[in-house]
C-alpha cells in the first residue's frame, strides 16, 4: 500500500523478467498516509536505480515515478498513458540499447546479487528527504555510481590464519560461509551479500577475514586441503 515497500530488487526483477518499463505511482510528497514518508524512500530508490541502469547500459527512461492522490484520476491516466507511449518509443528492453535479452538478464543478475550491499552503503541517502526536483540529480551522481562499483568490497578468509572457530560461519546472515570442525572456512562469493558480518565477527587474535576492494578475490583453496592439523595434547 506504500511506495516505500517498493524495493530495488523488485524493480530489477521486473526488468530481468523482460518488462520494458516500470511505473511507480505514489502519494504526494509530505502527504504520507502512514506517517512513514515511504514515498521519499521510493523517490530516492528510483533515482539510484536509474543511475544503476545507466551504469549497465539500460535507458533510465524505462523507469519512472510520479506522485498523485487517489482523487487525481485524470493525472494518473495522463501519467500512465504518457509513460506507455514513451516505452513503446524505446522499444523492447535491450533493443534500443544494443543488447539482447540474455545479456540484459546477465547484467541485471550481477546487480541483483549486490542489492543488500547497495542498500547498506547508501542507507543515509535513501533515507534523505529532497525538497526540490533540482536536488534530484545531485543525490546519486554518475561519478558516485562508477566509483561505487569500482570499489565494491569482497570478503576473503585467509587460509593461513583461519582457526575454524566457526564464529563467522554461525553469524553469517546469508549462509555464505562453508566450513566445519577443523576445516578452514571459505566464503562462497556467489552467496555473499558483502554485509561485513564475518569481518566484524572474526576474533582480532586471528584476523583471518580480509576486506578486498578493486581487485579479484583469491580462489578458494581446494576442499581436500582445508583440513587443519591439530597438535595432539600430551
């Protein structure tokens, strides 16, 4: 019932499923029915999503947000009809951008994996309340987005330091850490949401979890080499 419920992941899923355009209609700013001002969050999310679309080569005009009340039927019809005409002019998703559907889907899939991280890093901006349309362009600049994707963090467990204490494994919210008793732990990069929980959880005396930015993550050690040989107590 509130546009604040429209998640970045929902928008990406729509485009991944082949939708040619996404229209979001919300209450007028400063007229929130739930006193949560979720429509500001929706606006900021759309501004971020449009920049991300530019980054991966999709036309940002395929995504629009408009604000209106339930009594403004004419405005709603006019906005939707105008958007439909615009999307028809752009054509099928990817066609005017010079990409086939498979490539579009792959690019969106890469971004979708980063949604939790994107929201975490940009939480302050997503919660801001812009007062004028002139402020919209400045919230997320092209340079900001380019830098963000250049510096995306990854986490890696150093096999020479891991003591298989399982603290990071138990605290990982995405179940992205593989390991067991006397087994060097490994971060599954496909599942990792880059929240940094493992980094914070790893005991300082071990310091096994590393932050990696702007460079490839080292490949995980083979499964057969993950057993830690413990010295027997005498």
